[in-house]
C-alpha cells in the first residue's frame, strides 16, 4: 500500500488582530516624522506671548530659529492648542522617560509606580497601550508613547462657522461685504492686486469692504439675533477660522479685510504722530472746558487730516461721545499743477488755510448748533485761520499739545480705520464727495464696544431725535 505524504501548512507572519490583543486598542497609523510634542509647542507659544520673536522662542525651547519661524508661519501666528499648564492627571513626557528608564532596568510595574508616584494600574496600562509595536513585540519608548497618548487624546470638533452656514454667511458679509452709499448703491472702490498670502501692500490701494472686526461681529450677533442661540460665536473663534490652516472655515484671503491686513496674527505697533505748527496759549487743549474730557455732553469733536500722494488730503472729524465720523472733501484748487508755486502765495493743494476753512465749515454746519460745541485739532497749519472758522460756525477750536496724539485718541483711532480705505502713498484726490460719504457711512454703521455695540449712527440719531423733540416742545 502506497503511503500518501502529509502536507503541513505553516502560517507565516502575525495573526490578524494581534495588536489589539496585546495593546488593548486598535492599530494606530504612524505619522511618519514625529510631530511637535504638546509641551514643547506650549512652551514655544508662551514665549511668543511674552514678546519673544519666533526665532528666539524656537531657540528657547530647543529647536533652531528657522524651525521656530516655520511653526509661527504655519499656524498663522496664533496657537491652536490651549496654553494652560497640565493638571497632573495625565502622564507627562518626563514621567514617560522615567518609566522607559526603569523598564529598561527590569523593574516591575509596582516598583515603577512607587518611584514616580502613580497607581500600578496606570503604569500597567501605559506599558501596554502606548508601547512601540513595530518589531512585533511591545517595546516601551518615551517618544513613541508620548505621540500615541497625544494622538488618542485628540477630540477634534467641527468649527461653528463650518457647521452653521447662516453664521458663516453673516461673518463673511460683515468682514468682506461691499461698501454702499446710504441709498444702497454699491461703491466698488479701487482694484487692488490679488492677495498672495502676505501683509497688506505698502502705500497701495486696498480692497474696500465693511471690515467689521471679529469683536464687533461677535458682540453684534446677540443684538441682531436675540432669540437664536445658534447665532453666537466668540471673536477668538473668528480669528482662529481666519488664521489657522486646516480649520476649513473661512478663506485665508479674508484677513485682507481686517484693519491691520496682516497675513499673520502679531501684536500691533503704533506710530507716533508728528506735530505741526505752534499755536497761541488761548486755544491750547488746557483751556478746553472740563465737560469735553468725560464725554458726558455731545457735540465735542476731534479732527485731523489724512495725507495722500501729491499733496492730496481728506479731512476727518469724529464726535467724541458717539464716535460719529464725517469726512471733509478737499479738492485741489484751480491751477494746481499748472501754476508754478509761489512763496507765501495761495495754497492750491486743497488744504490751505482758506480752502480748509471753507470745506470744514460746510461739513460741520450740517449738524445742529447744539452738536458742534468744540473741535480739537492737531497742530497743523491747515487750521491756522481758526478764528475765522469760529466766527463762521460758532464752534470753538482747541489744539493738542506737541507730540501728544493720545489727546485726540478717538480721531487717531478713526484715522487708522480709514487707512484701510485710503492707504498711505495713494492719491486721495480721485475720490468724489459721494465716495467719502459711503466710507463714512460704512464706519458709522459698525457696532462699537464703547457704545454697548450700538452703531455711531444709532447713537447720533438718538441725540438728533432729542433735539427735535425739544424744539417741538419749545414751539408748542
């Protein structure tokens, strides 16, 4: 009888599900290059918050300067993780390094737990779940264990502006909505260059937009949607949606609609304003009535010029209490660019003393007399004929001290907002009075924190209604 040979089948490799059996968790996909440890990233951003540059902060946490710059740039200039100190509930990287060292010395679970002050069950679970498995066996290494623990701890959430289309549309409209005249006609504005992921162009046109700040948007939502709790978002969440890549919420190019126009979120730098001509002591800011300082009485204004190319300018006046803004159109006089300049001759640029008085008086007298009590100006020579202006309008003029732009802080802040529409280094004479009116309307329609998130237009309208009612009562 012929013997039939037996065939023995040998299984090669690992059994399916071997990793789940040994570690007690599903397989984790390797990220390739190890990511930044959470504690290192937190230390980096804490140093940024202290005022360090990205290069210095990178060196301080143990990496090179270029790596620190890359971290800062890739995250849009703001941290995507919490910077709060760890609570101690979870194992730290230092503790994992101690566990790896003791494990390599063949210490048992209870001995390791006793030495680092943790429960034995914590050590046992750590050695099982977060061990390296590439070799087919469990080998504990601190770096791999830290990566696995941080990966398992992630709890990604969908951004509010992604999950709520109505909220996203509201935010985008207030950031990038079109500027319109009071009658609703759209003003296109200039045609800026396409956004290339960099800061706003220097001395070039910028896109005209409603340009509400994230804080204005966040605090206006409860007013516009008092009964809809889904229409709520913090200003910080809007900044994260703009600056942090991977959120998938708002387009990065919308940062060009923010006032700063910066591609990365960094602290603001404020420039000092240069003083103008000297004035007499009788019209110094020290002589201004005390009621102006506390903003209790409406009708006190601050003013200045914003200057453009080829001696072009726009006058700005802001009411201190309501923050209501008016823009003064300053067209060039006839003969500008044709008649040769004459020393001590007439100023044809549009903001000589006579031209300025006429244009400013025309603008200020659109307000009732009770709402134009005083005007605090910078020290420029354009208002050197202030005595004639006071006679014509009944508005008292005062001048700020040298090198003291904070004495006209409301106007300085407004000029900063207006530079988004009228950048330095551009020709301001090309804009018609209707265009200036549209920009002023855009600013006066933005909610302000100092006004309880009412708009300057709403605050000014309240005073106008009170004056109108007082006039009716008097005549009655």
